[in-house]
């Protein structure tokens, strides 16, 4: 499937019209291209989470995140390194690409000194007090092709960038309730196939939140957003993810992605 | 050279070997966590406070090895938990707290080296080893003993007594094998008479002499019995977290033989050797996570009256299990219910029931992006109809500073597991801090 999408992308680029002409890409094809964008078979990075409430009070979590693809299973481990009250808290997820299979998730809490199997069904729940949901974390701010119907709604040009606005509507009411989203509009840069901005509405179609990706650079040949900011439009709370020490090249030890290794966490 | 000195020397030698070639690349992380609380008892309105400060350091030695040291200073402001200076008889000589006056103690909580040797991950030193999947119920989580100076009120992480031990973990096919060897003969710590949470319920105490004679306490038997060791296999099988284990151990709490002759009653604490075979399972189904663990104990010790031999106690097999359900149906909320049964087979214990049934229920919820956390938990013994209810609220002022409000209330008969502490029901306010 991924190969098909890449071929489709190549064909679009090969037969791209001369400057000034309009390319007609459907919302679905744009979403597929974003989904198929190479984001590395594995990555090791530091993730600083800044959580700011509407009064300006900021809390900070210093974490390390490793991710690796094993065929149809994407394994991710996140460990909190500070503050000390949360230090050692780890979250391990096995994300199965087969949409019919629930992911496996475990949480290790140092205060309990043991890992806990947790439900993966509540995809719309917020992750570790941030404004990102478990689904946002799993999809790495892409939009699941299984959950939404896509439509192209607008085209914009900013400097040299050729941008498209697409709309994503949940395929069913139950999916909308599960995710907590009634509609999403996303701005895509067709030169990188990366979302630049995503605007979310809740199930009742009230404005919910807005995610902005910035500091986009090629690292180890992979287009990467180094800053992702999410503002909750209802509460005024914002979360900023700052990625540093991003390493797509160095091999990652398979022993990290085990429930037993969660106890030890990541340094 | 004493056993204590030999153990310390071995640990330091290992440390020097690991540190010496790696000084140039050494990294260290230091943290300090603490908690101070002011308590007020509900019945008497007495006020008292406690302060706990826990500095910790993790030092990277070689690329795959680290040294972790965690200490704890604890001040019991009213000297209520262990009045005076506790004798620490239940601890081995190299696992004792340093007592500074009656109210302050310094404790080396953990000190261990950890790293890979080939495919095996070794942890060597004083540490906590946690088996099992139940919350605040111990069926398989019996490797480390606990301190009961505040009964069940502290988290298990705080009440567990770390032991000098060696743990090796290695993958075996799709499973993870874990072996533990524990030379540290430290047992559960019970507050002495006069402590706020001294155990008065019958099942924790020796059978009373039938003749009404005032008993004499004899030296404990088998306190220096064999070492503890065990093996655990765990893994993810068809979506289930499964584990199976065997543990050979000296039971953490002594059982008692009440020996009576004409005009004399002698009570002898006996540390019993037992075998535990157990298994645990957990899996998620939609909004629900199911957890279960089962333990079968061979030759469990039971307090008894023995007219012929004062050093013996009864033994019987027993089975214990816990089934728990976690429900995640509401955002930011976790509801947990557990049922626990402990059943003694083929024997009639002299100071306790053959079957004990407990139910626990807990609700945890966070608000305002985890700035505010609330938790309520209840434990009840179905036979005695007594209950312990704990509630805690926390408000995070900054990354390392939170205000906490807690309450613990005991209901039921004064001879029940929880009812015995009715007079210790309390409300507390405090700060949790870190550096």
C-alpha cells in the first residue's frame, strides 16, 4: 500500500504542470501522501513538553522518546526524565497497523514500581496532561486514513510553498465520539507532504484546538517538525513539544521495547 | 571478617572495577524528593507531623552500567509510629536504619549496580523486586517484606523494605526469564506495643494461653534460615501479559507457637520456610483491563498450640488469588475493583479464619491537564465488615511542588483488620516537593 502511495506521489510530481497551473489532487490523495511520508524506520529523540495554562503558569516535562518499526508493528517507548516527581514514568505502546486490532499499551509508574496494562480504546483521552490525545501521539499528528473521509477545500500559496487545505470528517458517529473530533481542517505543504496547521472541532462542531508544526528541517534526510504546538481553544491551555537530539541514523536496541525494560526506562 | 563486612567489601570492589576505567565518561543525575504532612486524628484531635526527604543519585559507570543510590531521612514528629528506639530485630545487621534520637531515622533505601552482561541484565545490591499485578494486595508481590508501622497507609513503594539481593533478567525465546537470589534475612517490620499502628487484632498475634497464664516470649526460631530464591517467566502471549513463578522463601511474618505447661506459657515466634508457585495474567478489552494473579503456597506456617515441642508450628497448603478490573470508560478517570481471597487448605488455624475475602475499590481522576488529582480508595474485609477508606487530593503549584490533602478513616470492629485502627483515623495536609 505504501509503495502504491509513493508511486502515486511520484506520478503526480513527474506530470506536474507548469508554474501557475492548478494541480487537482483530491483530499484523500493528499492525506495519503502525508501518511506515506517517510518519517524514518526508527528514531531516538529528546522531547521537551511545555504545558502552559491560560494564566501563563508553565510546567515542563523532559522526556526521551524512541520509536522503531517492526513490519506492521510500530513500537514506541517514552520515559519522563524530569521533574523528579514524575521521573521514571514510562509509556510503551505497540501500534498495530491492522486497524481491527487494538494496540497494546503499558504504563510504568515509579510510585507503584510495576507496569500496568492500560486500555487502548480511549483514543480521545489526553496524553499525560498535555493537549495532545493518545491518537495524536500515535499518529504523530497525521490523520488516520481509516477514520476519516477527506475533501480538498482550498489552495493557498505562501512564497514558494504550494499549500492545500483539506477537510477530514469522521467516517462514523462512533469514530467521532471515540476521537473527540467532529471535523478537522488541515493545511498541507505539498512540497514536504507535511501538515503545517491542523484545526479541530469537537463532536458538537465547536472549535476545540489548533496544532501548528514549525522549525521544519531535514534531519538525516527526513523532513522533521522540531516544534509542535497545540492550543486548546476551549481552555486556553497550550502544550509545546520541542524535539531535540533527533537521531534517525543510529541503531536502536531492540531490548528497549519490552515490558521488562520499561522499569529501567530511558536515561 | 563478618558477613556484613564481606558483603560491603564485595559491593565496593564491584563498584571500583566499574568506575575506575570509566571516569572520563561518567554522568550523574541527582534528585531530591520530599513530603511533609501535618496530621490531625479525627477522634482525639491530636496534631502531629512527619517529614520525609529522599535524595537519589544515578551515576552512569560504563555505557551499559549504572549505580543507583536512594536514601531517606524520615522524621516522625510525635514519635508516635515507633516510640523510642525500635530494636529492629526483624532486620538483618546490614539492613538496619540509623536512628538519630527517637524521632529521626536515616535509611539507605536502595544501592544497586545495574547493567548488561551479554544478554542478561543484572541488578546487584539493595533493591525492590516487585512481582504481581494487584494493587495494594500481595499474592505474588512477596519478594520484599514490608514495614507496617503505618499499616497499609503508605504506598507499597514506601512501605516495601528493599533487600540486598541479586536479580538477573534475560530473554528466553519470546519470554523474559528472571531469577532472584536474596541472602538478606530481613523480615516484615511490625510496630512494637505502644506504636500508633501496633497490631492488636487476634490474627496478627499469638494464640492466647488457655490457662490465662502471663506468657513468656522465647527467642525466635529459624530467624537465620535458608536464603530466598526464585524464578519468574513472563511475556506477551496472544495479547495477554502472562507470568509464572516459583519462589522458595522464609515467610516475612513469624507465626507463633503457644506452649503451655503447668504454671507456665511460652510463646515462640517461628520463621517458616515455604514454597510459592504462582501465575498472573492481564489483558485489555475495550475500556476494560482484566488482571488476575494466583498463588499456591506449600507448607505455609500457621500459629498453633503445641504441647510437645515448643519450636514447631502447624503447616498447611494455601491458595490465594486476586481478580481485578480497571475501567477507563471516562476520560482522565480510572475505576478499579478487586476481589481477593486467601484460603487455607486442610487445616484449622488457631488464631484466624480458614478463608479471608477482601474487596478493594478505587477511583482516580485528574483535572485541568493533570494539575489537580483526586483519588479515593476503600479496602474491606467481607467477614468482619470493617473498612479502610483513603482519599487524596493534590494540586500541582509548579513542576516540583504540590499541595496535598489526605484522609484515612477506619470503620468496624476493633478486632478486625481495619477496625483495630479506628482511633487512628486522620486528616492530613502537606506539601510534596522536589529539587
